[in-house]
C-alpha cells in the first residue's frame, strides 16, 4: 500500500508544470485509483473519499482554466458561460462538502479549501463580467 501511495503522489506531484491535458488525465487516473483503493480497503474509505474530492476540485480548476470561453472575445461570449458556470458551481459544492463532511481537517486543509472557494468566486466574477458587459452596452 505504501508503494501505491508513493507512486500516486509521484504521478500528481508536478501537475502544475504539465500541460492541461496531461494534468487532467493524471488527476482522473489518480481519482479512479483512489476509488478502487476505497472499494478494496474499507478502512481507508473516508480518507480516500476526502482526497478524491480534493483532487476533483483541482480538476475543476484545471477545466475552468482551459475552458474555451476564455479564448472567445468578450463581445461574443454572452450566454456562452454555462459550462464554466457549472464548473464553478461544482468546485464550490465539492469544497463545501469536504469541509462539512469530514471531521478532523487541519487548519491548513481548511485554508486550502477556502482558497479554492476564493478562486471559484474570482472565476465566477470574471466570467460574469465578461459575459454581462456585452449585454449592458
């Protein structure tokens, strides 16, 4: 089990320097692997679920950053942000779920969740500003 965890950590360790597609793929594989571990070892189920949800949040951030809407000029993006809105809502829901479902999170882990939510709200503001600015002109 220790070797598995080391390999899993190694797979996602340098995710910030990977291409968006490679990072998303690495996260998806890691999330699937964690679910399999949770199904095999029920004693680790809560830890696996918490870690998996956090990685899903990171996947949401990557999906939001690589969304095609950012490449569309602001004047053409009205009402096209629904996919990005869904990603932001998913990120917020998952981060709140982690914080309120799992007992014993450290102060650092709670701060990381709050940083994720701050990022989600910032993305939402940017998206709203881009898409609504055209309608107000």
